[in-house]
């Protein structure tokens, strides 16, 4: 459990296990424990897990700047450079998946394989009103949730909870779409994970899969480099609670050789 001085942040991170590194990036208003507490032990058995908490989240204190995918991706890459990680696999969930995708697009040499859970590359890929709703809820009501309780326990400034909700809400409203060609440019193999009752529309999940080379007749042209899993009976929040499924699917994906095929979009 350590801190690194990164772009004006005192940024918190943890390292578990040993082996090839897997960087884990949590979702908005959350932290390492809440999002990854159930899956981290299983994933750390065979690899080194580096779990990072972003600006204003968990044990990383806020500073006077807004939240953006671009800045959080730069912060994450700078932290990895500082601790001597030149290349790693990435597992991002929700906001963390957006950060991981941004890194794969802008800093492809840093990324080995990519696990993106509950991600949309366009605002209209999620159900209406869900992407920016965090900033409009009652902070006191949200303080009673697992997210608010963890924030009170972990944050350097527990009184910053309303401001975090406001910043994440503004991030959700202002986040820009990636272009289809941006997604298509990702060279790393990708495992896409969604719940069948996610805030991300199932048709958008399939659209992303096709942009990443999926949706082909594998018996004829070979398996694509990317995979898609839609977990039954699973919502956006409960996706990371499906530890048995996630650990088995993610581990299999990370350990498998990259298919020797040109089947890409």
C-alpha cells in the first residue's frame, strides 16, 4: 500500500502478488475494495495486481481540477512509469474501463491485453439518463450506500463526498464520445464484459465487439483477438460481484495465446 506524487496528486495504489502485471482501475465514486474486493485475490494468485485509486476516490485526495478521462489516463500512466512498469495488462470497470480504453488508444505500447467491463464508447450506448445521474442524487441518501460508507472510511477528507458526486456527475455529462475508428485502432486483444441488465445497452456491447474484430464465424476464419461476455442476471453494479465468473473468464483470457488470425474489423 503506497502513494506516488503524480501530476499534483498524492495517488494511492496497492500491489498484490507477483508475475506479469495487471492494472486494475475502479469505477466512479468507488474504490479498490468496493469494486475489486471479491475478484482481486483470485486474480493476484498468478500475476502481480496493481490497483490504483483515481483523483478524489478512495484514499487519493481531491485537488482543484475537474475529472476527465484524458487526465486520469495520464495520471495512471505516469504512476506506472514512476514505479517502473513499462507494459501491463489492464482491467477497467465502468469509469476505469474508459480510462483503460483511453490508455490503449493514446499509449498502445503500455498495454498488453485489455479487459473492459461495463463500458460505452458513445453516450447513446447507455440507457437514457444513467450516465450523468450521479450528480443529481441526494448526497445524504448516497452516503448510506456501500460507496458512501467506503468513502467515509477511506477518504483523506470524508467531508468531500458531495463534491465527489458533483464532479463525477459533471464528468458523466461532459465525457466525449470516441470515434468508431478510435476503438477500431486498438491493437491489444480485448475482453468485453457486461451484465445483461447493465446500464450499457446490449446492442452497444455487440457493436463494440464488432469494432474490435468480433462477430465473425470463428470455425471458418478463426477466432478473433477479442472476446465478449454478457453475464446473465447481472446489473451494472453487481457485475463486479460475480467473482467466480469474472476470475475464471479474465484469467483464461489473460493466459491464452493471442489467436493467429487476421479476423479483425
